[in-house]
C-alpha cells in the first residue's frame, strides 16, 4: 500500500506539470477498463461493460481528487475549490433548479423555428421509465462532466495559464472529447463550435456564481435530460428537417448543440456574461 501511495504521489508531481493533467483521466479509464473485465465471466454485454468501466473510472477520479489538489497545490479544500459546497443547501438547491429552468428555456428557443416551419410532430407518449432514465442520465452526465471540466480541469489549467486562457482551453478539450458519429464536414464544425461555446458559457456561469458549480450542473443536466425525454416518445422530427436548424442527426435524433439557433444563442450568452462579469475578470484575472 505504501508503494502505491508513493507511485501516485510521484505521478501527481510529474514535470512538466501538464503531463500528469493530460494522462490522469486516460490512466484512470484504463484502470476502470481492467477492473470491469472480470464481469465478462458473467456474460455481461459489451455496452454494459463499457458503462461499468466508465462508472469505475469516475469513482476513482472522485476518490483521488482531494489527494490531487493536496499534493499538487497544497490545498485541502478540494470540493470548495471545485464549487461543490455542502453549506447553503437552499441556495445550492435553488441554483441547481435555476439551471434546469435555464436549460428548458434554451431548448424551447431552439425548437421555436422548427415548430414554426412544422418540422416537429407531437406524439405525446409518456413513460415513467423514460422519465426516470432521463433524470438519471441528466444528473449523471451533468454532474460528472461539470466536475471534470468546469471543476477539476478548469482549476488545474488556471494554475498554469491563468483564467482567461484556461476557459478557452477547457472548452476546446470539452468539445473534442465528445465523440461525433456524423461525417458531414459542416455538421462536425457546427457541433464542435457548439460544444466550445457551451464550455465557455458554463465557465462564465461558474465565475458569475463565485465559483459555485450547482447552476452549471443544472444547466448541463437539464440539456441532456430534457432533450432525452423529448426524443423518446414526446416529439418526432420529420425526415425533411434540416440539420442546420435542429442539429446534426444520429439515428433520427438531432444534437441541438450543433444547430444554428444554439450556436447563435450561446454566442450571445457568452458575450453577455463576459460583459456582465467584467468587474469579476478585472478583480480576479489581473
């Protein structure tokens, strides 16, 4: 056990500093994959096995985070630094659901031009199981990705490059870690740009909220969960729906982040939050 601790410490203190940041998640993912492999003996499907490996990876990540910040930055308040505070429960609760509401409004704005052009059919098939899956998916993806990108990665990059550059870097990384199955060039460009703008916007929200991550988690969870719920029984997109309005399609379901409406709205939000946070930038970044 002592040798394992020494090995972990040595890895965290690698020089140059960015090496440990680059390899941290891939190494954890490899460990998660190895630990999930014995489940093949129990006839687990590969898709389920991949999910279990990802869950193990994230649990290892959560477990090691306090040690990461303590060893690399000599800070013992890792969760406060990440924006996950246990105090002010009502305020955190309000911020989270404010984020959910914000995501709902954003999705409605994306759907408005599609509704006007009659590209959407209302099905209205509601399922409690689909609702449950949408909640679990939204919370899981929202919490995990915000902890990783707007929490750990943003704070780690800030130490090396400052906040302004770090916001851009984490947004670019956030965009490119998302696997895109669409092969059309302009669709890929639209999705990458949409994810970058979303990453920047969520970082600005965190800054506006004085480091709290709960609003960001709510927005991210809402976007994922509400869109999943809508596309599993409530609405259906017609075959002639253009990708630039709905977002690039994968198996008849579009990704709205790559739509013209989402890109325009996120761009305007980034500009608005940057201007609004000018005083915060002046205080904290200089």
